């Protein structure tokens, strides 16, 4: 199923599965994908789904819609295309499309040239050293403990890469797990979340064990012992 991966400053803030024939993107809260930023128009763009064909259409936005750094009015999207709306980057993924391309390539068969076919394959000597491949360190899962309101005492483990919290249209924040730890950003709503009393904007802020988040009138504590 095709999907959109929305990020800002390298931090993923949401993933959206494209299940509707028409998915709208914009600043207004009634859009399917709300991007709360002044550089984004109220109704900025729409993704149109028809069978296996996926198209992106700019809805006469003020600052334009870009695909792979080129301004577009309406364009078909391909697997791994990068859409840019304001400061936000939106990666389009369609594994079915990618699989279809692989099948077409396999049907055509391998492409070789006589020179490549005749070239000898170098043999590795027994004493050639093989450098180990460094593996990225895994970030241990953190959790959020609610410390005020009706859900006080509830604890939620952050098992996903991106976890969104809050009330749509009021205040929504996203906590993203990165190799070096966790960060929080403001996603949408006129009310900004608070981290230890400081407002959280669209610029990622690092989280550490014991930090207090206040979101839509609810206080939460970030628990991380990794």
C-alpha cells in the first residue's frame, strides 16, 4: 500500500497510508494530512489514487509544491520520490510499484556486454582481511507516564519509531526514536506543548529521563533508562 513519510529537519513526524482516492495536504485542520506551518497553504496539495497510478496535484498553493526539487502542477509519483512542501519533506513509498519494476527487469533478463562477460572475476586470497561492518546501536525503548488528569498513572511504552500524542486541532506532538536517543517536535494545533516549561516548536528538542511534557492540559513524564 502506498504511503507518505512526513519529516522536518530529518525527523519523521508521521506516516500516512494512502487508502482514499483523494488525500489532501494543508494547514487547515480538515485536511487528511495537516501540516501546521505558515509556509503551507490552507489547502496546499492533493494525492490522487487511481488503481496503481498515484498523482500529486498542487492546489494553487502560495509557495508551490516540489517533487525531487522541481516545482510541479500535477505529476505522477514514483517509489522513493521526495515531495517538498514548505520546510517539510514527504517521501513517497510504493513497494508494489517497486516490485512491478523488478518483475519487468527480470522479464527482460540480465543486460551484459561482451567485455563485461569476458572479464575475469577476481579471486579473494585466503589471507585478505575482511573489515567488520559496524552495526548502528539500537536505542532502548522509552515510555511516557501520565501524571495528571483522568489517565494519571498510565504508562505507554514507545515501541514505534514515531509516536504522536495530544488532541488533533488543539495540540499534537510527535516523539521520534533516533539512534542517539529521543526527540520531540510540535506537529499541529495552536497550543504549543511544553517541555520542562519551555515551548516545543517544529525544531526537534532532545528528551532525557525525567523530563516533564505538558500537552493539551495533561502532564506526562518521559522515562528512559537506555
